[in-house]
């Protein structure tokens, strides 16, 4: 972590961008003489050495250091691990029955809220923003992350029964506890649920064919260099194996808190084969 400094224009154009659902640029990727610069506009720059993959984090403001650490752990680390040949995806996961289920979706698509909603009635969460997936002889395993849920204030108030709270742009960190339990051991992956845009009138779940699932899974990858064809091909192969070896479902539901109990009942019944009240 270096000292804060303003973000100045870089001499070249970005070779890649991350966009939010409303078209806002959340990250820009630039080449440098020694590697890469990943810029999160008005938040931080990360300078990455191409050979060692050492990272320097540079916040824009002094009080942005905590946010820089969040960006590092939730974006830069999974990106570098994928670059090394591992498999990390943008999503949350909970333990349901005897296995883990993952929720993948775009930013602000409801992944973390779902993780908290499942944890509240006894399906502890493993991770809230990054799926770390290990390929074993018996299938795939989800690795747990730190026992914290980062939630918008209105979601946190709803899940913790604290009454209404105003929505805002910043997330707050909620430590795991008796209300929102965390599962701290690796857990075999049972199924993946790819979240729709929330325009459905009711909760809907459909099993996806592996080719369709592959297309959607690619949207939730962390890729450092989209022009590195060798690594991109290898990463594509790992996701293709995941799509073929795991049941993937398209899940959509109205983004209303009152709908969450129905989502939990429907998903857990599908995964465990048991009826929940």
C-alpha cells in the first residue's frame, strides 16, 4: 500500500473495461512498461508487475485505504489467481444440505443479500463476493473466505430485523454471528445458480444446458489480460469443465425482500429434496 495520490490521465488507452449494469466503468485496464495498471475510477490504482505479479495499491484519498483492501481481496487477488491457473468467479456461496451452492450475477444483482438471507435460517455462508473453486477427484469444492458480509444498509437492516434503513451507495461490513452464521470449512459444490435481472414476476428456476451455462459463467470471470490467448484458452477450458461437471440453474425472482423466503424454500428444496415451511 502506497500513499494516496490523485489519478492522472494515463498515456495510453485501456485495453479492457469492467462495466456496471447501467454502463458505468467500474474498472479500466492499462498496459505499462513493466506490466499492468488496473484503475478503479476515483478509488484506487493497482500497479501489477507482469513477471512477479507483485502489486502496489495506491488509494486516491487517505480515507480510501480500507476500500483499497476490499478491492485488492475481492478483485485483484482472484484475478491474479486466475492468471496463475486457478478458478475464481464473481459470486457468493452458502452451505445447503450437505453441499455448497453458488450464486453468480452482475454487480448489485443480489448475490450477497442472498448469502445473508440463506444464512439467517441456518444455511451458513461460505463467501460473499468471490467463489474460490477447487477441482478435486470427486468434483468441485468451494473454499471459504473471511467471515464477513458486506451489505448495503437497507439489506443489512432487513436481514438483521433492525427495521427500515435508507439505501445508499456504500456497503457496510457485518461480521458473522448467530444471526448470520459462517461455514469455515471447504464444502463440495452441489449446484450453481446464475441470477437473472430481477424482472420476473415470480421466482423461476430452470436447469441450463452446459453450453448455455458456459456462456453465462464466462461473464463472471476475473481476467487480467484479455489478449493473452494462451491463458485465456486455458481459463476457458477450466470454466467449460465446470459447466459440464456441475448442475447450473437460471434463477430469477423479483428483487423484493418479501420474496426471499420463497427463493430460499424453492432453491433448498431443489438442492436437498426436502420441503421447507
